C-alpha cells in the first residue's frame, strides 16, 4: 500500500508484518530517511536510518547502531518523545528532531494499516 501519508511508503507482507519508510527534513533541509519493520503485534523488528545528508560526525550520528540500539523493543503503541526514555544526539538537534518525527510517522502509518 502506498499513499497512506504524503511521501511515505508502506509494504505489507503476506505474514501481516509491515515495513514503513518515512523522511523528515533535518539540518539545512537535508532529509533523514527511516525504514522500520513491525511484526503483527506492532513491535519493531528493525530500523534503518540514512542520515548521510546531515553534518558528518554530528548529525550523521543519528544513524549509528549504538545510538539506534535505544529503540530496540519499540512498539507502535504510542509516539516517542525526545528526553522521555529516548536520548538526543548532542549537538544535532535538527537531525535528532527529524529522526524522531520520521519514527513517529512510521508508527502512525503502521497504526493506520494494522
């Protein structure tokens, strides 16, 4: 299914799992692209982040595996908020805000489809 939300893509698998792709504007208008897989219970099965358009060594840190590990076990029950169980990348406010917005876009899209 496509076209659920403007600029987003969702792929529903035969087993009922869903992958959702979203992009949000980060530093200097560069896009932070996120793909999240959800199982049939709404638990995240994986996250991929492309922040290559962000400042190298600062904004690009939102895509590092060690940083993304904080989202392990994320569920689609509610949107996430920076500072409420999830940390920002120091010095990368725009990139972090874009990442959190894209993750929430994915959660909201999943909930529309599930």
